[in-house]
């Protein structure tokens, strides 16, 4: 992750001070004002690094739309990014027309997986999950309405699965 918000206030204060005022006593005085800002910036940067950055506007919109329509039925419906299924990858050897088996690092010799050309995700991978609360049991018409809403508002290339938690 890039540190867009990482600002060194101590060096900023010194560099913004006019050259004629850059004496040791004045620099120390100005640095004492900048130290709390540096501490707050460090706290903010650790908070930003710990945030789940998989949420974007499309996820928020779809979640709000589903909860407005079906949220009162039994809990909050969430949408989250699905984990990558390594069994859905294919790797092709250049010049040949057959896939190459690649082994996962932790299970060498047991479970190979395949990657496709240009290391792109194959069409079998799920992009996101629609998480329904465990108390929410939709009937067939509600399930069709949920599917229709999601299919109408998702990108055409995205695939999803329904998960109950």
C-alpha cells in the first residue's frame, strides 16, 4: 500500500520556515508544535493500513439497495469480495496448447492448480459474495427478486455466490 497520507511534519515545519529564522532555538520551538501532528499522523496511518480497503462505491450501493428492499426481513445483507479460488487458474506454456500444473507453496506435491494465459483469472472465479444473515430464509419469489436486483446492478463480467452466515 502506498503512503499517500504519510507526512513528516517535523521536516515540513523546518522547510517552510524562512531561512533567516532557522536558528536552533526557533527550530526546536517549531518542532515542539509539530510533534503532536506527527504522532496523530502515525496513528492515522496505522488505522488506514488496518482498514479493509475492499469496499468501494458499487459495493456500498448494492448493499444499501438490498437492505432497503429486503433488510427488514431478518437482518443486514452484506456484500464482500470473495476469496480467490486457486483451483480456477490456468497457466499456459507459450508455444504449446496445453496447461501447466502449478503447485501451491504450502501443499507441494498434493494439490496442483492451473493458471490461464497472461496470469488472468479464469471465468470460474467468483468475484463477490452476497452474504445473507442466518435468520433470513427467503422464499422462491424473494430469492428471484434478490437475484434479479443483483444481476441488474452488477457489472456484466462479475460472478457471485450466495452465502448464509
